[in-house]
C-alpha cells in the first residue's frame, strides 16, 4: 500500500510538473529572450542572457506608441467592464426575482448565445457600427465588449441573486424603498463576490480581445494592446529583442491581474454554481 501511495505521488507531481512546464515555460522564455541580443537569440535560444539590461524595452518604446496602446486598452476595458456589470446585473436581478411570461425563454436564449462563434458576429457588428458612424472609435469597442460579456455575466450574476434571501428585499419594499434603491443599497452589496468575479472576467476578456479591435479600428490613436502584437511582428521582424520585449509588456498585465485575483475568481464561480 505504501509503495502504491509513493508511486501515485510521484506520478502526480510529474503530471503537474509537466503542465506547469508547458504553461509557464514559454512565458519565461519570452521574458528571458527580451534581455538577449539578436545574436544570442539566434545562436542559443535557451541560454541565459549575457546582460539583463533593458535595451530591448527601450527599443520597443521608441519604435511604437506603446503608451497609447496601454491608455486605449485601460479606458476601453474599464468602461466596458463598468457598463457590463451595471446593466447586466440589473437584468439578471429581474430575471432571478420576477417571474413573468417568457422569463425562462429569455434566460435560455441569452445562455445559448454563448454557443455562437464570435467570428460569425464580425460582419453584422461591422455593419451596425458603420451605420452608427462609430467605426474607428473607442465607443465602438466599449459597446461591443460589454455586449460580448453579457451571457457569461448574466449566468454568474443570476446565480448569485437567486441565493440572496427574498425577505431582505421585501422588508425594503415595505419600508418604502423603490426598485433602484433596493437593488443598489441591499442586493448589489450582498452580491459583491459574484459581481467582482464577473467584472474580472469581463476586464480580462476586453483586455485580450483581438478580432473586433482589428476590424473596427484602423488608427493607432484608438487601437489596443493586442493589436500591438501584430504591429510589433511586422515592425520588429528582424529585431527579435524588441519584439520579445513588446510581447512581455503586452501579456504581463493580464497575467498579473489573473494571478492576483485567481482565488477570487475560482471561489466565486464555485459558490455561484452551488447557489444556482
């Protein structure tokens, strides 16, 4: 029995180590390569850099407006997240608390929208934004990103609202509170874990989205960080040091956000699933 337990432990650690290596290894290699020279990268891709000077980062910042990309990504991601959380949370609350004809159908319809391939929405959304004269604007991306996160946020928020005791809301209505006051002063604070999880997921999705940003924008002044990867690949095709430095600056923020808040995301999604 002891030998079986030891063998199982070894196999478990080997299995986990393998997945850690294939997940973290490429990221560490990109970061390490961002400090190498072109010659070092081409001669021995897996060797340590001879110097840890941030020459590649300086070159990347000089060759591309990364600050503008960062600013656009922050504005678009934050605003789309706030819009998604506020609007979808109210819709989810109504669907969770008020029973009316078509309630189940609406929930099913919105949930089924998660099965629609994102690529199939490119042309309709492009035509809509063209008709609204919002092409090449941050507003277009904000609206699109907030809408794309609607099914996931709705499912998560609705599960949390269903777990809140109705007696609290009934007491507020008896005291004369209206819908908005009851929602924002009682229900909203109680659902903070679920709302925070939805906000984090929405922010990461908006931060990393590429296709709609590519189709709906054309000027550097309104483009986001994921498009910077495409920009860097073409601009730095022979400057691998700058290209890897640019990759590091683009991907690290979302990784840091998820690493810091992963416990919140995991626990909240599990709790929401149990409550629902």
